[in-house]
C-alpha cells in the first residue's frame, strides 16, 4: 500500500533506484537481448536536481526513460510496456508506481494514482534517442551541429539534456549528450558580446527613469539589469542557465555568486534609483574584472564612470561588446555565420532576444528561429 506521507526522496535518486530495483530485473528476465539506455533527462525539476517535497504533487514520481534503437522501438515498445504494467511493484519507496491519465486540460499533467488491482499505468517511457531529440530540441541527431543550431537552442533545454543521469547505456546515449556539453568557442564569444550589449543598451536608463520621478520604471529596468548581469555570469562560467523558476537557485551555485548575490539583493531591495545605483556599482566592477580574467579580448577598465557627464554611473558604453567582437572578427577559425552576425545589431541567441515561454519551451518554433539567422540582412 502507498504511504500517505512518504519520506521525500529527490526524484533523480528515486528514479535511479526504481530503474535498478524494479525495471531492470524485468527487462533482464524478458528482454535481455534488447540493447537500450535508461536515463532521466529532459523536462522536470528533478532532472535539474532542484525538486522538493512540493514537486511531488504533480508530474513527479518513480519514472524512467528507456531509449531503444529506432527499429527496436517499433518491435518491442508495446511488449515492454505491457510487461512492466503487469510486473512492476505497485509501490516503490512509499510512492505509487501508477499514474493518472494525462490531463488534456492541464498540459498533460499526470498525478500519482495508487490502485490495488488492475494494470499499472506506469511512466516508463519507451522511445528512441532520435525521437526524443527531435521532439524536445527540434534537432536531428544524425546531422552535424551548426552555429545556427546553437543560437536557436534554448540554453535552459540544453541544461536538462546534459543534466539528469544515465543509469545504463547500451546504445551510446552519453556520447550523444556530450555533443551538447557547451557552446563552441566562437558561439560562446558571440553570446558574451551580446550579453554585454544588453547591459550597455540599458545601464544608464535606470537612473534616467528615476531622475524624472519614475521609480516604477526605474525598478523594472533595474530588475532587467540584474537578470542580464546574472546571465552574463552564467556565460562567463560556461554554465547553462535554467528556466526562470530555478534561475536564482542555479545562480547561487556559480563561483561568482558568493560575491555578487549580496550586492544584487541590496540592489533589488533599494527604495530609489540613487540607492540602486550605489549598490550596482560594485557588481558592475566585479563582473568587469571577471571579463578581464577570462582574457578573451583586450583588458578594459573595471571602474564605473559617469554617462557622458550625466549623474548615471555605467561600466561600459559599448567597449566590452566591441572588444569581444573584434576578437571574433580577427579569428581565422570563427564560423562564417558568426562573423556575418557581427555586422548586424547583436541580438544573440533565442534566449537573449526572447523570454517567451512558448517560444523557449516549444521545439516547433526552432526552425523559424534558425531561419532567422540564415536570412538576416548584411550591413553594407
């Protein structure tokens, strides 16, 4: 019988145990000749390792993704699913192994659904790696990755692909995941330039809005600047940023966070633009030092200055993005598309020019986003 109040177990640990103790023995007894990988990657807070007891109230529980070769999916998917429905334990570590049917009115959410009789409606998903990456990323893993692919992938999804865990790998799933470990050097530099550009475009506007008494407008711009600084830190430390719910949680795990978090909290809690500006100055200067330590372009002053004689303190008026772009332009190995994009306004990746949840979470948009980079105009 399911425990009405089971001790919380982090989902990744729960699912690995479920695979090793419940799923694997059934596969070994009935499908030992089928090659597969067992993993938990893709969507879900547990994949990121950020799930809590609250996470267990929906779309969470003992589950596994079984990746088979494409031909084996069609040959064995139904048989494996049926056998698991018949033989899986009804409860694993206090949690039901059966789930409700997907709720069509609520984004397909499934809930833990214990029953003492009947087949188990488990969440052991049988699929191919090809199908997963096509559905989740909109990418054909039999093809080569291009610069346009990297720019059109949401980094928050890439984090969930290299995150999670592979429990067993008989088909080379880990090698496929390694392809997405991090951006190529030229793409990374371009994203850094675009990250700086976002800050350079708005760093003086927080003070300008506050100067005319618009503290709401100044606060909104301040929050945008904090987000852009944090995103820049993720890029500098070569870590994919997760989606908004876990953005701050993941930021705390960065090396720079121990210094920056107190500064940014003080900045966000300030009551007026003058206090915000005072709190932001050390954060600006710290991130500028981080840039110089990377040694990816010319060394630049890591001290704020006034904005063209106005009482608004800024760290750059275009110097940082320009220095990085110059470095890319001088590189003989940089991708031609990246060099061409340097001639246009620095829009960056899909995550840098859009925060639409639908665009970033729905892979069906990726073809259109990728095409954007192929048809962008080139300045004379």
